[in-house]
């Protein structure tokens, strides 16, 4: 299980749509779908129910999304210092 797969699952749970979730994560829709399938295969559970018009997160999917959201590793890192100003002279 990779952190990015969990991020993709959270995005899919929030958006309820593969294309919008992929756009949010800045990846192609087939790549997002493939990563979700790999995660499902690795866990051995269906995390989403797919139809031609809808995506519904299963109970197992909701449980994993909740765990991913509560994980400290799931939050983006915060910068430790301010970036160097581009206009600063180099000495």
C-alpha cells in the first residue's frame, strides 16, 4: 500500500467521480483507476462500487479513507523555513 494510493482514494471519496478526482490529483484518469484497482487487489476488498454513471465508496472504503485522513503522513508537509527571495542579491 502506497501513500499516493491512499491520497487517490481520499480524492475519489471526496469527488465521487474518477475524472474529477484525477484532475484534483493532477494525474490521468486511467492512472487513478489503475492505482485504486491495485489497492483493492492488495487489500483483497472492494473499496468502491463502479457503475457507468456513479462511483460509490464501500464500507471498507470509508474505513480506509477515515484512517488515511487521520494519519499524520497523509497531510502535506509544511515548509520548515521561508523560501529564499528571488530578488535577493547573491554575494
